[in-house]
C-alpha cells in the first residue's frame, strides 16, 4: 500500500485537537490550511517531524527516564533505516505536514483518495530523498506535476509554494495544484491555530461521515437496541443504557465536525477533544444555555485529598445526569425507588444550583460545597436523594436520617447513615465466573467501606455535605475548609497541571494519581491475588510516601460545541511506573 510502504513517517500521525467554531471562519492568507481543499473530510497533521520527535523525547525523559534510551533508539532506527536507501530530507523541522483525504476512504481501496502535503525547505531535496536512483531516473515531467513508478504503481509529485504534494492518484494531486477555497475558509481562525500548534492533530468532517455511513450508523444503533431488548439486564438498566446510547447517536447525527489532538510537553501529555453540532439540532438544544466559568471554587478546597472536582451546575444538568446515574441497574433500583430519587433531583434542580466544588478520598470521605439560589432547599434535596436510596439493592435497610444532628459555625446539619449490603452485592455478581465471594467482599469493603456517614446542611450561603467515618472526622474536614489553611490551589503540583488546562470550563477535575493508584491496588489486591499468586508486598506502593502528582480533566460546554482536555503530568507517569514495575522487580 502507498501510505504504508512509501512514506513510513505517516505511521506516526495519530489523532489530535480542533473543530470548526461557531463564529464565521476568518481566512488567513498565510495559513497552511489554504493549501488544503475546503471540503477535505479528514485531515491529519504533524507539527514537524524533528519538532515532534524532540518534544516527545523531552516528555519521555521526565515521565519515563528509564525508557528514554530505548524510545530514542527506536525512533532513530525507524527514521534512518528506510527501505532501499531512502532518506527523509529537505523537510521543515517544524512542519506542518498533512495527510489529507479528499473523500471518505473506502476500507478496501487500493489507492485511497489522499495526498501528503509536506512543508519542505527544498522540494527537490525531499523528492530525491524518498526516491531510489532508479525511480529518479524514471521521473517524468508533466504540466505542473511529476510522476514515477514505485513498486509498479504510478505516484505523482507536485510543488505548491513551500509544500511538496504526493499522491497515488493524479486526479487527487490536481486538486491541490488548482486555486480554490482552502480549509482555512472552513475552520475558524482560533480553532485553526489550535489545530496547527498541536504536535499531532486530526480534523474530521462529521457531516461527511454521516452522509456516507449514515445507514450503517443507524443499523448499529438498531442492533444495540435489539440486544438491550433481548433481556439479561433489568428494565431500569436497559432504559438507562438506551438513553445513554440515544444521546451518543443523537450527538453523532447532529455533529458537524470533530477534532482530536495530542501535545507533548516536558511537564506531561495532553489529549484534547473538540466537537461541534449544528444550530437547529437536539444536541444544541441541550448546549444552548451552557456557559463555561472560571471554577475558582476548586482552588479554595483543602489540600491533602485524593481528588478534586468543580462543576457549573444547572437544573437541566441535574435532571439529565443525576437521574441517569441512579438509573443504572448495578444499583438494583426498582421503579418506585428511581421515581423517588428523580423527585429529589427535581427538588435539587429547583433550588437553583450554581457551582459545586468537592474533595474525595476512597473509601468515600470528603467535603462538597454547593452554591445555589436557595442553599437550604438544595441541602434538604440532597438529604432526600440519600433517603430515597432505601429501595436500592445495594443498601441494607432504610438510611438512618437524623434532622439537626449537629451544628457547626452557622450550619445545622442533618446526618444520614447508609449501610451497604455487601452480601447482596455478591449475590448480584454471582454470574461472574470463578467469583471468590470472600475476596470480592474484601474488595468492596476496601472500595466503599461497610457504611457511609454523611452530614448535610446550610448556613444560608452555601449547602455543604461532609462524608466521614464519624462526627469527629467530619468536624476535622469542616475545620480544614472553614479555617482556610493550606488550600490545594496554592500547591505547586496542582498549579503545574491546572495551567495546562483551559482557564474556564463546565467541569474541572484533578486526581492525585500515585495516591489513587495505591488506593485502587489496595482495594483490588484481594481479587488480584487470586489471579496473580505471590504478588509482591510492595506492588502498587509509592516509592516516596505522600508524593503528589495529578491527572487533570477539563470539560467545557457551550452553544454548538463541547470540548474536553486531559493532561497527565510527567511526574504522575513516573511515579506510577515506579509503583507497578518496581513492585514486580523490574527496573
């Protein structure tokens, strides 16, 4: 195949960040996108072979220094040992380089409708480097392009300004040599900048995908619905799953463009996703009122916890997401229970929630602060959500609710005690092959504990929820928050990841990965020991106790578009690598 055998570096191109923005596109006369056809449905981009290579190695040096020599050697061998003495030369170190599909490719196509558009210092140097002496000898001149045979197939070359264009199809190549509207007239200028600045990026015209594969997508949706209708899961699970799949397929149907992206930083790795839907679509109806915010409340939370989350809350969001989360059959709720939970969420939505900020540990422990138009009603609604959980299979008996159980600096707090039915959870997993009931019980106790104790109330300004072992522990968490001691926003580790995520969003979450990995391994270890006998005692234990390193997630919803950015710090990767591989006796 042309791409696989002729230009090996194309294999390095993976998906990366951008999508058309709501504003009208603003063409940039100097934009590299002007060289690409406006209707190209798929475009992959690499921000220079040398530049991307250097940035990748800089990240690996910090994230996995033990593996850096191997990665460096592997890349060098791949780039220098091209078949038949070919050389990648004459390329601009910082690119950009594109792989452009002018039509949606068919999986069985021998010569796909695609072209490589490569930024070069000197066209002739590049062309001569990728051709053998025999192929250069057979090079034929045409009107505005050249061609030669590579492994029996005609391959076409052309130059347009500072770009070399290569294609297995003449008609595809000519699309790039003719003047016409470029992709810069399709993509918004700010979005185009994100696309071009990424180390690896991809633009996908979702409208074109729907046009060509709409029938197959519809058939896939019907197959999923058919499987859900066959049974094997309870009615509520099936209904909830159907709602989830309906939302996913609706977003795909309403989509106009999708952009994925990767960026390598010395401090870590960022993955981005950005999607756009049409104005008059159901999906945009959900996004129309969304407005990202600064989410500064997360910075004020006390340091020292495993995870932190801040969210812009709306009534519509709670009605959709909150109810859906409790509709999952894994919780074992009947229709009456789910109706009661939905009613409680409706009350919470009516209280006018604004911003939620929370900390969390595992087993569940932490503090949640919610601002709302009516904080007292918001607090009472959260009590009712927990009270309504009495019908869930995983809950033993009725939640023990005690109004005005405690007071704290103007807060009147209701206590709610929920006892988990571990035996019922084991029974719900009975179909799992080879289930060791004793070890599964130990796993669940490590993960969620045997009970959950909550204190919920309001001081008229915010609604607050504390989950803790007992009141003394809950008061300690309240003191951490109220006295404003060391906040997570003041820590260097938090700042290092926070600055790599968008400044405003709908949701922001940061997880201390070494601590999360250790906690998860502790919870899962009873199950792992039955699969991996003789697991080392120090497996999953941090090399340095208390080392903090975050993974960050930012989500932004706004009219016509939604985006998500994930940043994994190099420090987090290195710590996890040491925890798992050192635990197994590897370097």
